[in-house]
C-alpha cells in the first residue's frame, strides 16, 4: 500500500508556542531537514514561526518548497463573553493563501503553558464549547477546510471523559494525537478501532509510558517529561502505532499522518545532528507500517 499524506510538524524540531520552551530553530533549517527525509508537507508551526501576513506566509512556504497541511491553533472555547470565531477567521486567511486544508484546534485553558491546573467546566460552559466548535467547524467547512479538535495535555479537552463529551456533544472530528491521548489517560488504539470515522487528522508520536504515568500522577511536570524524552520516535515506545495506523487506513482514513514528536532543544544543533535522527527513524517506521498493510 502507498499512502503519500505524511507530513512533519515544527514541534518535532523543538519549535513551540509555549514561552521559554527552548531554542527555536528557523523555518529554513526545519523545512530543509524535513525535505531531506522525504517530507513535502508540514504544519504551520506556532504563530510567528512563519510570517503572520497570509501572502507572506504562503510565499515562504513556496520558496522552501513545502506544502502546508494546516496547523495547531489554540482557541478559548468555554467563555460566554469570548467569540473564538473571530480569530479563526483571521487564521484561515493564511489557509486560503497557502492551500492548507486542516485546522487543528486545541481548547485553550486561558492559562500559560501546559502545566497549569486547568479549570473544570460547568454544564453551561460545556454547552458553550459545543456551540463554538460547531460554529467553527461549519465556517471552516464553508471554505473547504477541515476543522478537527486536538485533545491536548493542559487544555480543556484532555482526558478520555473530555474526549467522549466532545464526541457526543459536537459534530467536529478529531486529531488523534497518540502521545497526548496516552498522557491524558485515553487509549488511542481503542479510539482508532471504535471511532475511526471521527478521526480526520493524526499526530503520530510514540510514548515512554513510565514518564506518562509520572505526569498523570503529578510527580513530574509535562514540560520536564518532554525534556526527559517522554515522546519517542515511532516504534521505540510503548504505543501500538501499527494497530492505530492499520485501524485508520482499513476504515477509509484520508487524512494526514503528521510526525509530531514534541521535543525541547537548548541550542542550535550541528549540521546533521539534533532532532533529525528521530524524525528520520519515525518516517522510516511509518512507511514500513503502511507498506505492510
């Protein structure tokens, strides 16, 4: 089987929206290394990694010969006095300019970083979340863009219970992030088997479950676990990536497989060193898995 929709994400090179996350590599370096391992697609990365102005963002991607699949976009969804659609409309201007097709939403807690204690939502706030997600989903669809919700550690939608709230309360589909599902206490293999039709986009990373359990138990901060290598190249951790990919593809999956191994780097790596080796290992593993299906 040949499946060409394999992309990279700048976070696999340590590029992150969280302040003080670590050294931030340039688009030229990141996209050059993606191309070196055979990737032609990428997510946008955090706001500011690429130019904010839509035509300039599209021009940089074109110059670097990289197709944008879309990007990770945190939005505040649970506040009655805040309409997230306004910021989404601005962001989607860049999608139209660059030909990107997948808007990956995260339910921003309103706090800084992913280690702050997230608020628990009331029934009224859950209703606001559902309403906002459906409005964003409908607007994106009107532009030919697929909106998906990304359950993510430290956001409003994190746990297995949160995920099922969205699955039953909203029409939006999901980004299945194998790492954040595990750290949040959900089972990505089970979800991919039982709800493959609700998965429209994938972030693939492997996980050292021992570190994930420390985060779940509050022994270690999420950031510190990432620094220690909680997220692993595909095939080098404890998640059955083969089963997830098989479950999706054999049920008609048409979305992107984005290689997204969150990492932190402290300085510019020497040429040929740094995150490149892990990304290359993940690409090779995923292509072997797909070929075997």
